[in-house]
């Protein structure tokens, strides 16, 4: 059994990381738990090498650079970090302490902030052994490092933002790119689709992947025209398939939280219906909710400050401006303000 923490944050995506910083700033003892092996949530798992353009203060920022900064900011107050740990079950004990059962143990906490995004998630795979056997041998369901595709002949499958954005992103490094999509309508942003049409990417609509061939590694892809059934064999070095995400709330759905579909309903304090349990980021819903990194940051600050007041009802909701609080702390060497 673990020691008792003030706040356990479930999910170390951008929202959870910023919440960890804010809770440390407020003087709370923090535990940050994530089922993935790395910090950074969707950004680290799905698009570390993509530029993000709508984070306040950054005209553009690479996903992995944003995560590195968030981690640096979050670690200032030394939160306990537990990775590869999924929170499975939740219970209130008689004294209102919260008991969380993880993959490997039990955590005790006075309050809890759920920033679990879209829940445990993984890219959708083809689910066909003859294709999936090439995963890690030329077949990729996410791009970790753009440089891995330098001078490669790429086949990209998909019609959403990931497929189209990666095709555009990889144009400067790849030797050639063919993009196949089952339909002629793309789900990607209209501006990206326009850029795709003007790019050197060989776009083939009404096509899907039928088979992969190769020995140790993918060497050929067989694609089929879904209308004419005509097959084409393409020599390729790598196949990048963006078929969507499989996500589920998993055990969180059974904790007694009020849900709207797969999202947790919160009020303006980011409080859920369970005492001491707050939620923020992609996992929450309220009228007008937008699933953005920027909104997650604001929600994290609101949730943490309200959780701080739940933990200590005599504490102020507003912690003071960090610029002023930190100046005071530097002068007095104390923890004044913020706590
Ligand atoms: C391809 C792509 C491009 C995007 N581009 C942009 C963009 O340009 N601008 C923008 O604002 N947004 C963008 N987004 C959306 C953005 O990434 C999300 O809004 C953001 O990641 C949400 O952050 P979060 O911390 O709330 O959740 P997440 O990033 O989903 O993190 C949640 C974390 O919780 C963990 N978790 C889940 N369940 C459990 C559990 N039971 N126990 C422990 N851990 C758990 C997960 O492993 C995950 O690490 C993009 C998304 C994608 C897929």
C-alpha cells in the first residue's frame, strides 16, 4: 500500500502534466499515474514530430518539444510519477480517503483528478494477421521519428488528419509518397486536403491495402481499387496506416461517475459528481466543451485550485499570480502564496 497523497492525477497527457505543475505550485503532494510507458499522452504516442500551431504563446511548437517543456514545468515540485500503471478501480473509504487499485498495487489519495483523455487508447490495426505480421518491420501505426522515413518510398493509408498531415509533413524527407483512401471524401481539414492536392503526393482514392509482401521487412504493397477491383503492386519501404484510434474508458466507466457517452460530466469547478474527484481535458464534457490542448490547460488550473480548496476549505481558491508568488518565495525562501 502506498503513502497517502493529496492529489492523484490519472493521465499524464498535456492536461495531467500541467495539472501536476499547478498542484505542486499550490503545495499539494502529487502522484501522476499513466498507463503508457512515456509522459505526454496523445502527443507522445501519436504525433511527437508534428508541429502544433494553437498552443498559446507558441506560434508553432513540435509535439515532443511541448511535452519536454511540460515535463520540465511539472517536475519542479517533484511529483511521484508512476508509468505503465493503469488505474483499474476506485472506492471511497469511510473517512473519504480514495482508494485506487492499479495494475500492480493500491494507491491512497485525498483527492483525485482524472485527465485520462480518451481513456486507454491504441491505434486501430488492420486486424489481419497477414498484414499485421509486418508491424515493426515496415508497417507503422504511428510516427515516432520523422527521420526514420528519410529517402524511403512510403505508402500512407487513411483519409483523416493524421494521414493527410503526415503525408504533407513527410514530403520533404521521403523519396516518394503514395496515399490511398477508401473514399473520395477526406475527413481531414479542408485546407490540408487542398495542400495535399497541390503536393507531389500520389493520391489514389477508392483504394485500400490488400496485402504486404517481403522477407524480413516490407518490400511490396498490393493495393486494390475498390470500384474496379484492379490490383496494383507498389514497391515500398514503409507503410503508414492511420485507421483511427481504439479508445475506451475501461474501468473508469464503472466508478459511478455521471457520464455523457464516453465523457465525464463536470461542473464549472471541473468537479464530478463524486466528492473529491475532479476531471479535465479531453475526457470531460460540459456545454460548449472543445477538445484542445489549450482548453485542457485552463481546465487543469481550475480543477487543481478547486481541489486545493476541497482539501483545505480555509485555503483561497485563487492562489495568487505565479509571477508575484514566486517573487515573494524567492525573497522569503518560503512557500508563501499558492499553497
Ligand atoms: C493526430 C492528432 C493531432 C492533434 N493536433 C492537435 C493540435 O494541433 N492542437 C490541439 O489543441 N490538439 C490537437 N490534438 C488533440 C490533443 O492531442 C488532445 O486534445 C490532448 O492530447 C488532450 O490531452 P489530455 O491530457 O486531456 O489527454 P491525452 O493526451 O489523451 O492523455 C491522457 C493520458 O491518460 C492515460 N490514461 C487513460 N486511461 C488511464 C487509466 N485508466 N490509468 C492511467 N492512465 C490512463 C493515457 O495513457 C494518456 O497518456 C491532436 C490529436 C491528434 C490525435
